[in-house]
């Protein structure tokens, strides 16, 4: 830089701070120069022999702007006292002559060509980082599992299978009804994360029971990096006082509870007036509905579901309140299809016949066997078209045709399109259950009357009065039992909050038991503290005593024992209780402990559950239906426990009905639903795609280069983990890195075992912000290198350029998935010859030699006209490729959308779940995609000049 002559009035640009705009030399003193940057109102002092500056020397033909905003094209340029005087014509054709001091200072050199000629030349590794970023960004959006990579969850096939089914749907309206412990919250999180990543949802409303608000808040953030805002009554009032519009518009992702909404009509009004893309309702069986009446909560959700495109309802017990209640959930999702309860009940009767027909088809092993089976072909004719029936008779098409026929059946019948229910029969990995019951003598004070409430009969403390803690033998038994199992975590569930409070206080104060209590009268914060105290292995409570709300949503699978202080009258509530421990991933036997009064209603209920339903040691799928069928008989037996004969008959009738109902479910609707909810082969393929797309080592290498380029400091933490800190020279404030840093790992297994570490995946906010920072900035869009080669004579100038397809479109279209390549790479010489094949990218990067920046800047100025010709030639080549690339993108888009469109049109002929509006929406989307793709344009994104030297 010492050879360059500095003069007051010259225009220069900072190589390291291009955002400062054009600088003006205001003083030259010995070996130092002072430069003012008017656009940024900054001033810098540099050593003349080492200033990180580039001279701004506009060429003839360039269009520039004066400080007054007037544009003109340069026709002539004359030196004057070390500066330039530019002459030219304005946009109005008027002649103009100005000193370079009067040029506009608010100039930003971001385009590759502008930065190159301004002397802002990056290092080769930054050029390579830019192109790699384009590759990774493109690959991520092209992936069939885009949106499913970033969750900090164990990759369980059934969960990822369900989430993947939402990929091609215009809207996701489904009931997630997996059995307790199979991870419905994870499934909902996966679907939400996928929809948000793909741009199909940006505003999400989640409604849960009040007891689960904080758990959902933490789980969504910890597992999916989804930062929800809780709007409870207090926060709502605070937002209303600010008077900044609808309180529910204050955040994109909102979490609230059903009870608060029910109790505050003004909140209902605002939540209905807000705009949402997705609604999620947990524990949806709490939404009560009957033909002649429905709860306030149901009515609210019904109104929301009618105006929100995507709706997820979660319940482990879809038929908990009977067939009517199950119909009501489906009615929320598809009111046009589910409008008549009587018709719905009738449909349920036909599933067994359809299931048996499908079984017959799947049992056929060859095309010849199928062709001979005239009866089966005749039965299938109403359901399958002639083309598919013909394919089943062709040996080379039989296997694929049979699988297609199976999928056709699953699509056509039942609730498969809007209902997913996985069971433990299909999802393995669950522990055994073991019941240990303790018969106790009932106290003399236990004197139920014939007309007593049923709940009083099975909850003795309600009849023992204020002194029940001294009178109830279950209390003394519990104290003794806890002493015998000291050091082992125990969850106790009882029906009433008052019982839970009084029992916990008694154990803690009278017997010194390390205990905690959890009930609906506590605040969310105190409940979470109690749960955290219980979860602490070293200093935590031995026993957590919960009211009934402890049986929903919470995960206590680290417990050793579940004590049922009483039994609920609803079999599904019993399953909910057991499900707190019996969850996928539980490695130990689920020990269920039950104290009961002998020869009372408690013993009869225990025996009915155990001997009639087998509800303790296996999941009882028929409990709700049998409870409804035998409600009157069961009540009479509970009120008259002395009538042994009546109870024996009830037990016998229950066992017979249970077996018949279980067989009917397994052969009919339940079987069809299971087949639709989980395809093992497809699920394994999805997990393989997730594993292939995750590529943690490649991600780590990419992020290492990014951190180095952007000033993020990193150091090793332990095996497979790092510590990240914001460096003093952090290049961008848009990087999603916390102010106090981050401890992270690229390994999923490590992240699952260390919750204090972030899981860095291609979809983590930090990684996404890193890719966006590179692509949206000018980093690496210019470079200059030398190459030892005999391909062309020494001294030849080559240009390597990357053109990226720009196609502005709404995010929800994920237009990138149709673009065939991440960028178009062209390598040419001054004769227009192409060298992409002779100099492939990886080889070029390995051989590229460094050129000092000052030398590169001088060469650019000397060879400017030659470089302009090379750039013009590359642009003409890109124009020739553009039409072909657009045609490829449209062809790919059409193939993908036509496949789904044809499938929906075919299904709509036989399955009323497929609405004309859904087909019309897909057709409209296809037309819009074609319009956007036609407007796509290749734009020069990055270039690298190559000076060829003689090979050794």
C-alpha cells in the first residue's frame, strides 16, 4: 500500500467495514491518513503503508449518484491533484461534471462485480464457504424429511411416520390418539416444527389443561426450539392495559389453557378474532359434547376449528366418554363429514367386513393365485378399479399392485385420513406391568349408605369425617410401606385435591417423610417446583402425592412405584394413571400398588378391573365401551357388595363381552386404523432419510468454517460437545447465539442424555441463522487465486462464477424443493471456452493458490476490461441455461403435485373425507407454483478470478 499516493478528496472504501459507505480522505499527515465516512458519520485513522482500503475508481459507462441524489452515466474521467473529475449525462440528458468528493457517500458494495472492482476481494476459503452454504441450504429444502431433522427426540418410527404423513397436505386436521405413553406431544411437536419450517404455519395456538401449560412450554422449547408465549389471565390483562391491539396478536406462538379461556369471555372474543394458521388442543377428551348440549370449551374450540386451516387434537382415550364423544372430536375436524351421529354408529359396524376382505387380499401370495380366486375378485370389484385389478393378475406387477390396493382400502374407509392411533401391539419397547394389592380391614366408622354417591364408596376418606387420617388403615399401611421402600421414588394418585393435601401434610409433619404434593389448586409455578423436587435424585422427595390431574400429561417414568390410593370409576382414567409410569422408553417393570378395603365396593371394583377387563397388567382398549354397557349392573354391585351372585354374573358377562369386543376391534375398525397409523417399512425408510440428512460431521465442519469467518469463538467442552461465545469481532448481530454463549453438541444421542446442551442440527436456529447470514450478505462473493495448470497458457485469466436461481414466492410453497441445482457453476477463459469438467469444484478448491490482496486489487484494475468481457460472457451462458433450468423445475413440480392431485381426485370418488375445496386448493397451488417458477431468474451470486501459472 506504500506505493499508492493518497490525496485529500479521494474516495476510498473500507475492506473490513464496507457498510460505512464511501469514505473521503480529509487529511494526509506523514505516514497516517484520516478518512471520513459521511454515510455512517464515522471517522477512521489508518497507517498509510497498511490501510485496509480500496480506491474507488469508477469506469466509463458506470451509473453513479451525486450527493444530491442525481444519477448520471460516466462518459469521461480526468485526473486532478490525485483525484478524479467525472463527466457524463444525467437521466434527463443534461451534461454534468463533478469532483469525486461530490459523489453519494451512501453507496453499499454488495454485488459481486461492484465489490470486485472496489477492491473488496475475499479469501478463497470464504468464497468456498459461500458456495457450500448454498449447497447445504438447497439440500435441506430438497430433503423429503425437511422439518423433521431438528427435534431433540429419540427417532421412534411411529412418531416420525405420523409427522411425515402431513408433508403433502394443504392443511393438517388430525386426531392424534396413540395409547398412553406413546408420545402424542412429540408427534404434535414434530408436526408443528415441520409446518413452521416449511412455511405452512407461522401463527400457532396451543390450548392445554392448566396443569400442563408449563410442561408444554418447556417441552416445545427444549425439544423443538419453539419459543411459545404463555397468555394467562394475568398476562392478558397486562397486554390489554397497554392498549396495543388484540392481546393474542402479541406473539406468533401462543400457549394458553382451556380453563382460563372458559372463565374469561373477553379472552374468548379476542382469541377468536386473532388470525391463526394452526390450532393444537391437548387432552381433547375434556371437550364434552352431547347431541342436545355441549360444553363451553367445546363450543369455543368448534368456532376456532371452523376458521383455522390446520387442527391437531390430542387424546390417549378417543372414546373415553363413549362413541358420542369420539364422534364429537371427529366433528371438530370435519363437520361436513361427521354431521350425523346415527350414521357414524352405523358405519362402525361395516369395518369388520372391509377388514376381512383386506386380510384375504394380503394373504394372496402370487398373481396366479389371485387370478384363480374368482370370489375375491368379485368382492374387490366395487372397491378397486379395473386397471388395479388387472395389475394384481400380472406376476411382475403383483407385489406393487397389492400394496397399492391395501393403501387404497386404508384411504377409502374409516377415519384413517384424520385419525392416527398407534397401540402397544404395533409399537414395541414397553415394560411389563405388575399389580400388588394389599387387602385391609375397613374401620368401624366406614358406614356407607345405600344411596351414597358412588365416589364415596370407592373413596373411604369422604365418609370417615375430619379424623380420617387417624381412622383410615390405608394411611398406616402407607407409612409402613414407604419405610420398607425408602430410597425408591413413588408416585401416589388419589381422586381429590383435599385428600392429597391432607395426606402429604400428615406424612411430612407426623412421620418425617420427604414428600411433595401436586394438585389443581396450586399455581403452575408451585406445581412445577413440586415436580422438580420429586425428580431430584439426590435431595428430592421420596413420594409425590397427586390429585387426579397428576394422571394426565405428566411423565414420571423415572418412578419405581405407582400407588393407587383409590380407583377411578372410569377405566380410561385408570389407564391415564398407569400411563404416567408406563411409557415408551421405560426400562423397568411398572409396579402398581393398591391398598383396598376387603368386602367393600373397593374390592369389587378392583376385581372387575382385574378379572373382567385385565386393566392393570395390559392396556384396556374396551374399558369405556364396557363401562357404558355394564354401568347399571356395576353400580348395583358396588352398592350391594354382599350380593356375591350378582357380582359373579357381572364378572362372567363382562369377560365374555370384553373378548367379543376385543376380537371385533382387532378384525374391524381397530385393525384398519392400526394399518393406516403405522407402516413399518415406510417408517424405517423415513428414519433412514433422517439419518442420511443429519450428517453431523459435515455440519460440524461447516459450522467450524462459519464460526471462523464470523468471529464466533469456540472451544472444546467434552466428548462430542463445544462451547460457543460471541467474539469481540462478531460479524453479524443476526446470528441466533445467546449473549451468554451456548454449550452444544452435534450428536443426537449426546443431546438426549445432556439436557443442558443444545442439539445443533441443520434445522437449529443458530445453524439456520448462519446459513441466512452468509447467503444474504456479501461474504465470499468475490475471490482471486492462482492456479498451476497446463490447460491454458500461463498468464491466462479464467473466471469461475456461480449463478443462483432467484424465485421470489411465499415461504409456504417451499419453492426451493423444485429448483434442480443449488447454483449454476461456470468456468471460462477469455475465448469463451468452458472448463467446468476439467476443473471440477472440489479439485479447483484444493489447487487454488493464494494471491496477496494488494496484488489482486492491482491486477483487477489493470485487467478490468478483460474481466468485464469475461463476466458478460458468463451472463450470456447463464441466460442460455436459465430456460432449461426453469423447465426442469416446472416439470419436477408438476410431477410431484400431479401425483398427489390424481390420488386425491381418485379418492374423492369413494371417500367423503376428501373435500372438493382440498382438491381445488392443490390445483390453485400448482398454478401459482408454475407462475412463480416462470418468473425465476439466474443471478450472479459469486465470482472468483483465476490467474493461471505454469505447472511444475
